[in-house]
């Protein structure tokens, strides 16, 4: 199957978009630069964890990290791995409470505390400056 008009119509050169349902690719016509650009459909990577400890790595940037364990879980944020603006979503699928802790030299700001509230609670972890993170979401002390 080939490309077809997104939304079923083409109303002018400035808003031409073609999509390929088989691959999720979208071609957009950029009238400023007078060329077609390929925009792949973006999907969130899901990193499912079942252990009681996990240390973030560069592949986790932009991902959803789920924790499914009956025991308490510690998520460690390492030093000097990510860039300012990197973020990830964390979710507690199991009954074991997830605690976010910074490694030595890493600060995690969270109110009222760095723990996910309960099962199915979700939070976002955002690097705001060098080795400094903001944790926002359904949290507890």
C-alpha cells in the first residue's frame, strides 16, 4: 500500500501531508524549504522492570519505565549520564512502593517526597540542570 492524503484531502500546497499506514511514516511538504520531509510516527519505548532495584541508563530518556514487584523498589538516578531536558515517565505497576534516589552527586527535588504514592501511580522525572532532577506526579513522603 502506498502513501495517501492524511485526513483524506489536500487543500493547498502549504498543508500537504501523505501517510503510509503500513509503516506509520508521514511525508510533510515544507513550503518554506520547498521539499518533502519524512516524519516517522513517534511511539514511547516501554521498559518493564520486575526487580527491586534499577539504575537509569541513556536508553531510558523519553521512555516509560514500569516497576512490577511486590517488594519495595529503588530507582537510582546516575550522575553525568543524561542531558538537561531529558525526561522519563515512571509507573508503579506492582504493590512494592517505588522510591527515586539520586546517586552520589545527584539531587532529586520532589514534593512531598520521592516515592510513588501507590500501585498504578505515575510520575515524570525531568533533568533541569547538571545532575539536578525534578520529580512530579502522584508522590508521597
